[in-house]
């Protein structure tokens, strides 16, 4: 059969397209390599990487240190799944009910993500506006930081005072002599505000300047020697420090508003009717009257 010029041109074009398409075909990569074969199912390197990527950050770090062990778990799962399928367990009534319920929850979660989570956005202007109009909420009270040496005997406290007067290091003495749990960190009790510690201890701190050491202070716990290490006066937390807290609060509020709107819109769209006569048959304990439930 003799090809016409038109047919020849068409054939050349088809061949050219085939050559170009073949040249543009996806090149195989390491991710396509089969990492393990379980029956007739292949676990590729790409599949394995994707599974690791879907893990929470903490577990990713654990798996990275022992990938072989995680591969064994993946293989075990594949073996179990293969056996369950061959036994026809996917047709089991209980399994079908569980799968159906799980499918419903997954779909609902995806809907909420699409309609609520993905639309929760807070602008910089909103953050600043909230900060300016709620500054009192970010007011910080006066704070003190102190270290102390606690002993049970007044005479021992006097001896420690004498050692400090001679130039001994406060933190070293606290580690060596204090009976308080703070001894391991040089007696540091951290920052505190009024009303958090016993009155005698707080009053002593009020009378000290930063870096100064008290005399002997007696409380219900024993005999203290206190060193004031820092003091923060009352003030308002800066916008930069408060920003993350504000953003979290505003997102929480928007999330709640969007969710409530979604539910209201769906009720209007599909209609909801509660049968009040049937509702009345449910007692306060959640049981249906006349059901014989005990």
C-alpha cells in the first residue's frame, strides 16, 4: 500500500511525538527502588520515607536513629494486613462498622480543617489592636529573685554569716550547708511575686538591694540567710513578648466562631428536627424510660 504525502507527514508527526514523549518520561529515582517485598506487595524507598515524614516530630527523631527497626515494624504491619485480607476479615460485620465509623470521623476532620482551621488567620493589625485595648491584662507585678541558705540551728546560721563576712562564696556555702532542696543550685529559689513565699522571707527581700545579703531570718522552716539576686519593678509586658499569647487567644476565638458558623449553616442547609416527645422519654441519667435498662 502506497502512503500518500499527507499520510507520510502524519506518520512522521506521530513518530516525533512518540520520541519526544519517551524522552520526557519520568526518570526513575532512588525513591522507586524496592526496599522490601512482602508477598506480592512492594515497599519502595519512597513509601518508607513518606511514612517517616507523616510521623510526629518526636517519633521521627527516634526512627532516624534506628530505621531498620522501623522497617521491621512496617514489614510486620504488611504481613498482618496481608493475612487479614486473605482471611476475608474486611468483610467481617464488626470490621465494616469500625471502618465506617473511622471513615466518617476522617471525613469530618477533613471538613473542619478545610472550613475552619485553614481559615483561621490573624493579621498584625488585629494583634496590635488587641494589645493596645487590653494592656492592663499584660501588666506584670513586681518580682524578686533570691537565693538562700537554710539551716535548722541558729548557731550554725551565725557561723555561716561569719564565713560570708570573711568573703566566702554564697552559692558554694549553700551547696555545702543548706538543707533546702535549692542547695543543688546554689540556693536559688527563682523569681517570685508577693504572697508566694512565707511573709518573713518576703519582708527580708523587700529590705535588701540587689546583691545584698540579709542577717538571720527565722521562719517556720528554720533559719535563713538570704541574698537578693534580682528585682523587676511593676510594668507592662512588651508587645513582642505578648504577641504569641495574643495570637493564640485570637485564633482560639476565631476557631470557635468559624466552627459555630459552620454548624449553623449546615443546620440551615440540611434541616434539623428534634422529636421532643421522644426526647422527653430520656431521663437525666441518659436512660430511656421504659427500656428496661438497669
